[in-house]
C-alpha cells in the first residue's frame, strides 16, 4: 500500500493533466519492450509543448511526439526505428532546425541518469575522452583530473528528469509496480526523475504484489500515478504477454518519410481516437489482443 493507504490509480487524461507541464524534461522508459506509447498518445492529445525527451536508445515514440508538436529537444544515445533504421522525422527536424538535440553514447546517458538517481552532480568515466561527442555537448561533458590518481577522465553531469513515463506489467492500486523481463535504462531514468507516472497491463490486489515483493521495481512511495492501460506498449511488446507488432514499425518507416503521410497517421491514430481503448480496438491486431487474453499474468 501507499504510505498513507491511498490509491494512486488514475485515468490517462487525469494523470497527464496533473503530473505534466509544458517544458518538462521527460524520461521515456522501455527498452525494446514496454515503450509507453499509450501515455505518449495522451500527451499528444492534450497538446503539451516544449518538452525535452531523454533516454539511451530512443524509439519511434520520440518521432510521434515531435511530429505532434510536443517536443522542442531530445537528449539521447541513439534515436531511430529499432531493428529498421534511422529516424526520418529526426533527420528532417535537424535539417529544419525545429529540434534541439544533445547526443552522447548510450553508456554516457546511463551515467548521467545514474548520477541523477544518486543525487550527485556528476560521475566520471574513462570513455568519451576521444572523438567529437564531448565537444558537441560541453555543458554536460567536461574533462577533469582525478584528485587521487591524476588521471584525465570525462565528467558527465547529472540528469534529473521532471517526470518519467514507464509501462510495466502490473501494479496494485497503491502504485507498487512490477516489471518483468529486460528493463534497459528504465529504472535508472525513473529513479532519477522527480515524478514517475506508470501505465500497466494489469491492476492486481496488494496481497498479490506482496506475495512476490522482490519483483517490485518501483515502490508506491516513488510513483505519482498509475494508469490501467492493457496493450499500452503497442506497437512494442511486453515479455510473456504479447509480441512486437513488426508490421506497424515497418509501416511507420515508410509513412514517416513523407510529412503529409505522417500527419495523416497522427490524425488517424491519435487525434481521431478519444482514448486508449478506441486506439486498441482500431489499431491493435486481433492476434495480439487474443494472445494477451490467453496468456494472462504469471508470477
């Protein structure tokens, strides 16, 4: 339970209204699995703007939010369409000057988030001393001398997002969140954030969470809100529940090459869908919905 016994359960529209502000630095969870598309689509519906998104390896969620007019900047180690190729949206945005980017390595960004989670101003590394990355981000990458050994190292400044969005397998109403399978940088980013908003496949009784308490990755005390959003990671996947929708990723690669087609896609999948349930019924293949129903949730 939450410390005061209260419920953190909220609808997607309510959670976005209460916990997001224009101009927020937003960490985006998900690493292959569990990309939080449902809440990203709600952010776009509500028309938030001037957001800066961050994560190590960014998904097409970044493309969707930028094309929706929500994003002014991105901090990342890699950005593209996983398993397919580069981001056509980012390439156009950089050429047009419509986005500010700060690029580092995946490890470099992970260290910045870890520093944020620890509450220290920076962490040192022996990497990033060569090449151009550090030169392109002088505000977050600086050469320092170790006071103990005299060794030259790179100091990476802490990154502490205003809010983290995470999609997980299940939670109780109090907001004790359990996530199974690969997590990537999700927990580092969430722990570095001031607020955490989670969407989950299933809301379960607190007794079920306590029966496997070791699988709780985000305790209620750290979670601002939890939203019930089955299939909320589509078109990405959730370990043990449903597979990645490869056709959707492939189709996005083609349509995102053209601005007109991209805007038509956003109109159809976001603006014309008043809520997550409508999106699922219209755009999630029946085979994935059937697999979710057949699989259920295992402990």
